C-alpha cells in the first residue's frame, strides 16, 4: 500500500481485504511456494473457477456430494426396538466431557490467548457452550511441538511462546519452542472462567537430560485443573521423523519412559500424586498397542499411568502438505465417500477393542488422545464440510460404544482445514471474527447425547439391518433409556432418502411425546452455516463463539402401536433428513440435559486502537467511492507519516459525518 494513499482508497482496500484471505501463515513453518501450489492444485481439482492460493483454513473448495444410493440399497422406513433397561453389551458409564480438544502447542498463543491477561473471548465462549451442556471440557496442550519445547523464565520480546525456525530439522518442519510460565498462568486463568481441565505434553526428545519444568510449574500453577501428563507423542514415528535413530523400537520407548519416570521420582519439586498422572503410549499406526503391552509396559508403570492412549487419523494429506517428502496424494473427491459411511468409524476402532478390554481389567481409562479427519492438515472440501460433522459424530459415538473413555480432536493453525475452531490471522483480527468448523458442531451433539450425569452408557444399535449409511446409537442414563441418536449420511435434496424411523420401547413403552434436535445442512459437501437445532456459528470469520439464532426443538407425538396387548405401548416416528443427525430425547426435555446456565464473555481489551474505521453499509452501497464536495485530503495508516500534512480530517460523502484517521 502506498504511504500516501487516499483515505477512501484505504477504506476500499480494507473492505476488499475482508473478502480475500492472507497468504503466509501456517501452523509450524511458513511453507514454500511449492506447498501452497500443491494446496491450490488439490483444491482446483475439485472446485470450479480460479485456483485458490490462500490459507488452507479458509479454502472454499467444495466437492460434489456422492449420488444417493438406489432405493433397494437404502430402506428409508424401519423400526428400532429399544429396551428401557440397559442392555447387555452397552458401554461403560461415560463422562459428558468425553469429547475434548487437542491444541497444538505451537498455536496455543493464537487459540487460547496472548498471555495470562489477554484471553481469547471466542475460545472462552466456545468452551462455555460445552460447559453448559456437560459441566467441563478436557483440553490437551501438546502434539509434535511439545517434544522439543523448553520452559524458560522469559523471552527477549516478552512473548509467552517463541519458535526457533533455524532449528527445524525434521520432515514435518516442526520448530523447537521456548515458552514461559505465563503460558501456564494463562491456562489457569481460562479455568477460572470456564471449567477446562488440562493435559500437558512433557518434552521427550532428550531423556538423558529430562526437562521437567513444565511438570514442576504445571502442577504448582494449575493445581487440580491439571489432569494428565503425556510422555511421548507418537513414539512409533520417532525414527521416521528424525527424533530417534533408525530401528527405534517398542522396547526402546519402554526404556525411555522408565528413565523419565525415575527422573520425576527423584525431582523433589514434583509431588507423588503428580507422578501418577502419566499418559502413554500415544502411538500412531506403525506399532500396535499389543506390541507395547508385550513389553510389560502397563504392569511396570501401573502406579504412574493414569491413562492409556493412542492417536489415530483415518487418512493423511501429507504428500500435499509436505511434497518434498513424497508419499501418496489422495484426491479429496475420490476420498470423500470413505467418510460418509459407518464403516469408517467401525474400522477405526476395531483394532483397539482388545485394548479397551485390557484397560478396564487394569483399571485404566483408554483415550484417543489425538485425532481428526486426516493428518497433515486434513482435506479441503472434506475436513471443513458438513460430511465431516456427521463423520465426527459417528466416530465419537462409536468410540464411546466400544469403551474408549474420551477422545481429543486436534486443533492446528491456519495451514489446516480440519480445525474445530480457527482464530483469524493476527493481521486480520481487527475486522475478522473466528471460524467455527464442523468438528465443533460434532462436539455439541456428542455433549448433548451423553449429557452431564456421567452415567451414560452407549450402544451401537445395528439399525436398519446394520446399513452403513444410517448408524444409530442408544444412550441409557441412570440405568434407563434416555436418548437415541441417528445419522443419515446420504445427501439428497429430493427428500426420497429421508428416513422415517419408528422407535419402540419394551416394557412400559415410549412416552406420549419425545423431543428432537437436528444437525442440518443442505448437503454433505456444504461448508459453513451448519445448524444445530437451528442455531449456527456462521461462515468463515463470522463467530464470536456464541450460537446465533433461535433454538428449535421439535416435539413429536407418539401413537399407540396397533394391535399391541400393552395399552401404554407407543411408537414414535422420527424423521432423519438426508443428510442430518437427529438426537431424540426420550425422557425429560433437552433443557433438563444441561449442567449449568451458559456464561458468555465480553471483550475487555482492544488489540489495536487506530485504523479501525467502520463504514455504514447503506452509505457504502450508494457511494461512488469518491470524496464528494471538497475532495479528499491525504491520509496514511502509518504513525507520523502525515505529520507535515495541512489537514487530517476526511470528508465522507453520503453520511454527513467526518472521520479522523487516528494514525
């Protein structure tokens, strides 16, 4: 921008910038042009029009929804017979906070707050929405960037977190971090407003010289809000990522874990109870859980392990995110149908079922500690689509049904498309709000499905002859049927693929009425403006973390079953549009399924006090873009740049007002 641009040109440019994304910020490291070109190429392969070369988090690429199946392959009218008592095969009781979030450590100062005094209000609001439904939220701060992070007393520029870009030595371009205790105080201050509990990642790259300051100060600052400490993030990928020598094995991880346990025991600044909050092994897919268990890991560290953990993504976009590393490029359009079937969730959890059984036998909670739609940033057009919200609901509920105790969906920065929520780039924060993605809608649905009682037991119902396009789950609370959740993965605006499901209950029968909330969008490929019970967080850059719109909850009147010997036996016909999720409340109202009244937060600080001009929309529409009578004086966005100008007051035609550019 010219130093002496005309004032109204500045306004026009500011408005134009609201419509154009920035092009330089990523989660870990500014990508080479080849990476942005690869993202653009991937998007243009599936979206009409000009290639998109902006930030992946705001990629507008829209895929083609898969065609509806043949009517013979999708029965749309079926009955689900439900017992009132908890059936054999239902899950262990679950906390309502089952679904939480994993925030990459390198972006915590973008997502959570800038420091202990400046918290991100949209983040507080997003957490408050969930607290109102289930009472608390679990958030992990860590990921790849935890491994080389070092706690220091201060940084040269006073920031709570800095990245050493010169120290990048691994294929994922993850820079070493330094952070200050202010980061931990920031987390504590978040918990003073909303009931967020924290997992922290402990650096594991140099077990010969353990860096335990995050443990020492983490417990001192967070107190009971600290619930877990992860030792080792994806150790099965260490050799491939250059974090350990080639041949690094399960036994090597077992030994390194033991070194860290011994170091914590000898550290007088770490209380006994804190040493018993460890999380592991957090492996991906190169090692199986059974290979870790075979080392004697659980029994050897039984006293220290509070949680057993794995991490898993159903696919990856690494060949596009890091093209120099090679790999297979997955075409999002061809990959999209893989996410629109229950087979995805079933296949993801199948191999972990023996481990969930073992975890119960050992008295441990089993966590999916990091997951999302695809590693290395997700797929444009899939990860940010309504289909991802449906996939996330099915996946989370399936994990609950097979006795995972929790799942954390990952949050990155501007270079990923799968974020549950994304703050605007810093240089756009004065005129852009946050973007709320499909996985956050997933979290709301799962929270309400499980509720705040911490007694909910889940069962996959094999409904509609176990059709993979129409999964359904029963939820029993306090030993009685409480809710039913149904998903319709089909995208069909004709209504021919809408489901009509008859819910019948044994024994005393269904109540006279039930309540229904729906997660809706026009298509599985739709991006933004999804609705949960008619409330939305809008499109890109439109949310302050509070749902917008009047909540709409349908009341369905149930009718007696013809010919039933039980006069009180009712059947309830529930419509599940294509596509959608329907959550049916069998007992009580959805309003009863709340932990507390939701609290929202107002902004209490300004990040910038100049160059924040706003323009009346009606005036803008009728303005010809010039200054009207008297012309326009020169102005500038730079402090002191116009100190020799004769005048700094600008006339604006159409409003009758004058504006001062406070430069």
